[in-house]
C-alpha cells in the first residue's frame, strides 16, 4: 500500500473480533516498521523497492522486533495517548497501557504477515516467498481501488464493532 493506514483496517476488525487477545498498537507498529523499508530505499536510491522486509521471511524478523522492543514502545505510546485525554474522551478512547505477551505476539505476527499478503496484491516488485521462490505475487487479481475499499470496509466495520463493544462495557 502506498499509505500504511490502509493496513490498519484489518487490524481494527481483528481487535473487535478478539479484543483481549490482540494488540492493535503492536499490529500498527509492525505495519509502520515494514513500510520503513520502501521509504528508506526511496531516499537512498530513488526507488521505493520492497526487497527484504516485504517477504514472509522478512515479516518474521519484523514480527519478532515488534514483540520486543515494539511492545514496550507501544505501551509507552498508550500511556501518552491516555494522559492527553479528558475524562469524557477517556471513556471512549482510552485503553489499558499494558500489553500482554499473547496480545503482542498476535498483533505482531498478524500485522507483519498481513502486510506482506496485502502488498502482494499491489506491488509488482514484491516477491513474498523470496529468497526461496519468485512465486506468490497476487498483482492484478483485484484492482488497487477495490483492494483499498476492502481495507477501508474492514476498518469501518472494525471501528463500529469496537464502539459497540465499548458501549456495552466489554472492552
């Protein structure tokens, strides 16, 4: 995806589906970490390539890094987020600033691997099974616009479900 937040849509849906077993912040951390690769390559070479982290092997490294120290970074970010809210805002938008290991693991691995899977539909230079195979590209199976609408749909559905769960006191 040219813009990492498109990847957050499935994360919102996953958080709504398994709120106590999934860290959205660690999921988002892994998404951003993977997209640092094409950003850095763009500034270094002028080409936003996807050679290493945008593979399932690279996603493993990102997931492991996202669990530790990413988990601690995300806990700090949640504390900062919560501290800047009024009590009325906190009722709807605050989240516990501690992330358990299980939640971090599911957020990190689902984040990293879903990122590679989703980008496989979009980028012609992405070979998710590298270095073992040049197969696995899913480019042009769906249009970029359709893919973006699917991801936005996941996000809207996830946010609506999270709001419902919050209103019922389940998260």
